[in-house]
């Protein structure tokens, strides 16, 4: 059928979409740059970013996880406070808003009903809204004041991969652009760093066999799996766990490394897979400590670290990229890990049970 043609030589859309990520990064670099290598963004969006006193990011699922990473960029680079909210929670339990809020809706499809419910409410209240989406003509795009396009191309697999990394890249560009218009100091060239990310992603998508081996070794018969990380690695853990749950049906959770001892560590048994992400220098020592704690209780540990921070016993090392942008790269082996875990467990990778690509009911 038509789907088989679009898939080309790939067995699944998910694998194809994982592989497309370096190209999407390069596309985003091109689309958000002028001929003079300046950042290209609508002046109205610049103005909205500059005149707000707080940003409220609203999203669901994987897009929510991208929002958590986006908060880091916007707060650290552009110096604007950011709250990230699950759309379905926000609509029934609205937090106290600041005086001049700006709402950012992140949605691959632009059709998620939970997010739309929030958009309708905040428009009634008269607040400005920016939608970051892969589908420019979508409902969330049409009904918001401004739109930023992800340029990821159609995402068919239910489990989102390339939209997540595209969302993070666009949020990084938005944050850098805001920092620049505000005249805040910036010690790196965002487009150059994203180009390094694209190359790193390519290195990783060329290492499928190694990751397939890890999936076989750690997840083939696992009942559950835990992802641990600190700081921005923790956000990636949440996404990695969601990916694994969605397509392999392994019960998976992402935890903040330091929170383990406050309860979760009770779940560790002999052989429990614990996947740790270590890409941040300032927490490298402490996450390593957390790994030792779970290993002492029998966990089967798999550390995914970044070049420069690695230790001999790490299972997998990703190339070095700018420390703010590591989620774009660390997520790739984790997407592949979920893919191969699901594949070897005979799951329907592209169409997992009970899930829809876009949920248009509240
Ligand atoms: C559904 C999909 C998820 C997605 C979420 C939000 O639940 O299965 O993969 O992350 O919706 O979708 P959106 O299109 O708003 O990003």
C-alpha cells in the first residue's frame, strides 16, 4: 500500500523517522537563518518574547517532555521565567498567572484537544499565544497568534521521535534569538552547535547494531526498567521511559537520580535494568553515585554517557556536544533502544495498542 512506498527500505516508520533526525536538524538550521547567517524569526514573535514577564508552556506527551528541555534554554539563555504544564491539568487547575504571560503551545500535530482547550481559555482571557508545531495549518496554529514550524516532515509512527528533537531545536533557537534581541551575552553560535548535533546524531544512527545488542541484553525479558538522570538528563529520562512504555509495553519510569533514595530504590531487584544518562559535568559525580547505589542492590546498570565524561564501565558513549543541547543527542540511542526492545518482543512498533498519533478528544 501507499505506506509501504513511503517507508522505502525501512521496516518501520519509527526507524525511518529516527534516521531522519540529522536531516531535520539541518533543515531547521537553514529555515531559521537568513542569508547573512542571522537568526530568522518573525518580528511579532520577537516582540512577544520580549514583552512577556513569564512563559507558560502547554503540551502533552512527548511534546511536554520537549517543553521541559525548552524551559532550560529560555530561562538560562533568555532570562525569562518559564512554567511547563501538562495541558489536561492546566485546563482544570489553572495556576496563578503573571501580569504579562505568553503561552507557548508545543504540539507535533497541532490537533491535541487537551492543548486546544487551554488555548481557547487563555484567548478568552486575552493572552497571547505562540504555537510550535509540525503542521502549520493545524487548529493550534490557526487559533494562536503566532506559529513556529518544526520542518520535521510528516511523522507517521505513533511514538514521536523526530518531532521531539525538532521541538527542542526550535526552542533553542527561540531562546537564543530572545537573548540576542535583549542584548544578553551568549558565548556560542547556536547554528554551529546544532550542526555539530546533526553530525553527532548521524554517528549514532550508524551504530544501530551496538544499540540493538544492548536492547537484547537488557530488555529482552525485562518486566520493568528505570531511567535515571539529573538536571536536563532527567527530562530525557522521562521521554526515554515514555518511549519504552509506548511501544514495548515494558513498565518503565524516569527518575531524578537524587530522588531514588526517597522511595524508588525499593523497587530495585536482582537484574532490574537501570539505564543512567550522564551528559552533564556538574552532576556527573552524583549520578555515578546513584548508579553505585542501585548496582549494590542488584540492578543491571547501563550507563549512557557523553564523550569527555565517560568511565570505562559505561555501556555506550555519545559524541560531545554543547552541554545545553545534549538531549538532542542522548535521546537518539534511547529511541533506538525502545525500537529494538519492541521489535524483539514482537510488538507492533508503529501502531502500539491503545494509542493514537493525535488525540482529538479531551
Ligand atoms: C499522543 C501521541 C503522543 C504525543 C501526544 C501529543 O498521545 O501518541 O506521541 O506526544 O499525543 O501530541 P502532539 O501532536 O500534541 O504533540
